[in-house]
């Protein structure tokens, strides 16, 4: 584990800890020459499948989207893999909900539409890039009102003829097909995660806590739109074929909902 003042890669000096988990640590670091802030993720080699991790790094280096932090470089040192990424300043949506309660309908829909566009970008790769861990804790609200999607620890690229996936995701937010003896994921898996995230914002109820229940949003707040309730229920359908078949289709439904509401 890196310590305050350590210099990594001969270039980045550690200024603090941003987060710590079971498989990785994230630090705030300054570039020695430019002084710019970066987030550095530290993953012990023994906790990462080296071949799979390197393939994942090559994938992340291709991502350029205003709602996604960019991965600048990566290397192995001290028995760890280090990833240098954009440092995103702001507050996590999970913390915002804990502090303020349910997010207003207008803002919740606006932020979900921004996330739809980011995921549509990922799904537009050939083969599609599946995020697989959509939840408020992975969404940062910046001072300008824009959002960033962070933490790509569960990301995968779906290859033709290879549909099997590891059972990754967060209970309560992960789609049913992400678990079981034969876990699977595709673009509709991210549609499910978006629907649960929207549900959390609208109700203030965290489905990540047992018993991980999702009910109709108007049971929490009768003032919410019935049309929006139907959108959330379609996103979170148990069977993938019952959901919106893409984030682009979900975005269109939200745009149409907004227009009809006006």
C-alpha cells in the first residue's frame, strides 16, 4: 500500500487516499512536473488476472467521452498494477441521496439521460463494452452540474461467440442474469442497472440494502409520474427481453416522457 509522499512511476507523488476496497486502493496524486491532480488506482498483482487486466487496460485507453474519466497510463511496480486516471472532483450520488433524500424528478431524469448517452457510447464499440456495475456510488456530480461515471472495475468487452461473464456487480443493482451458475451480461444488463439507479434517485430507497426490493416508485411517492414509473419498471424487468433493448431506446423514452410532460 502506497503512503503519503511516495513517488510512483518516478512521476506521481501521493497526496492522499480517495478510497480503499477489498481488491484496490485509490489515491490522489500530483504530477511532479505539471502539478496537475490525478487519481491513481492500485491493484495488487495477486488480486488481478494479469492477462485479463492488461486487456482491460488497453480497452480503457480507447475511451474518450465527457462523462467518462480517461485512463492515461498504467504500469506494474512493487507487486502492484497502477492506473493513472482523471481526478474527478464532486460528490457521489449515493452520498447526495443519503444527505438530501430523494432527488427531484426533473434532476433524476436529466442525470439518467446523461448516463444513457455515456453507456450508449460504450455500447457503440465493436464488440460492445458493458459497464456492469451501474449504481449511484459510481456516479459523481461535478460543480457544473454534469455527471461522470467512475470505477470501471467490472467493465468487459463482449466478444463474438464468447458470452460468458464473471459474476460481478453489486447486489440490488446487478441484473438477475449477472448471477447464477452461468452468469451472462449484454447491453440490457446496463439498462437494468440504469433503471435501478433511477429508482434509487426517485425514491431515496437504497435497493443495495437487504432485502434488495424494488417496488413501484409511486408507492414511495404518489406524486411521481405514472409514465416514469412504467419506464422504471420496464428497465428493471427480470427477463432481458422485456426491458428496453438498448440505452439509446431508454434515452428516447425519457426524452419522449419529458416532451409529453411539457
